[in-house]
C-alpha cells in the first residue's frame, strides 16, 4: 500500500512524530527522507528500491550512481548521501568486540523486517571487531546463493580474521532448516581451509534470534 492510501495517522511522518523514529521500518524511514515519489511509482516503492540499492552497495555509492534509480532526482539523492555521511561521522558505533550473538544481532536488526531472506556476512578483525557487514545474497538460503566464493571474497580482501554469517527468517520461525545446516557446514569447511573461521551462524527476525553456536550446531 502506498503512503497516500494510508490514514493520516498511519503515515510514516506522522508515526515518527507520535512514536519516534525507532517505531518505523527502514523503508518507512527512507520514505520520510525522500518525501514523495513520481507518477507510476509512489514513495513507498521508490524507498524500497533506494534501500535495496544502498544495501547492495554497502551504503557506499556516489550521487551519479544513485541517480540511476528512476524517480530519484538530484535533490533527493544528495539528501540521502548527506544523511549517510552524517551517520558515519557522528553516530558510528565504537569499535567493540562482537563476542556474543546478542552483540551481532544489534547490527542485524535493520534487516529483520525484510520480506525476503537476506544472507549476511560480518567480517571481523583479530579482536573480533566489525570490519564490514555485507549482504551476500537475497532469496532463499541454499547452496547456489551462498557459495563459499561469494561469501568469502570480501572477507579475504578485508584480511578478516573470522566471520559471522547470518540470515533473516521473514516468517518469524527461528528453527534452522536442513538447508540452513547444510550451508553452515559447507561454509565452516571452506572457512577452515582459508583460515577465516565461521564463528557463528545467526538466524534472526524482528522478535529475536537463534545462534548456531549457542544451540550446539557449531
């Protein structure tokens, strides 16, 4: 449903004023930044496209790259980039060890409300501090979408000492599937060969998470 079709009190801007920014989903926050869409593409759809583009590029892209998105003009693109830069300068998390699934989950929360499964890899340095968080694939977690080549390409470039892998379950059911376990075993074997061990696999949703390590699967 597009924003204009919602009752006034349910629109993102009004909900932000009444309940605070934390009550909004990531796409709703983006719609507040963008403000409006174009004919044939409302602000809700445009916001989802912009957010997916930014996630794919690890929130590191130029104005020219953003402007390739239909419906996004220079004013909106520069506003988005300015907001990202301010976050990097003033709100970036301090370097702290990610030595528990609870700490890893804090970085994963922005992906918890996604309607498709997002497979994510967190590169960690020798002190288990986050180097980078990247979306490896979008879609059902299986061997094809989570090939070790795709998962470990960036951690190798990062000179990562270890990784944590994670994916969301849009259904809210945190029980690991057969494919989840098979993918975990395969990536652990590859990580051991590369010298970049997989410390944990976290399945998460809006209501919590399951840690393979805590559950004894790793």
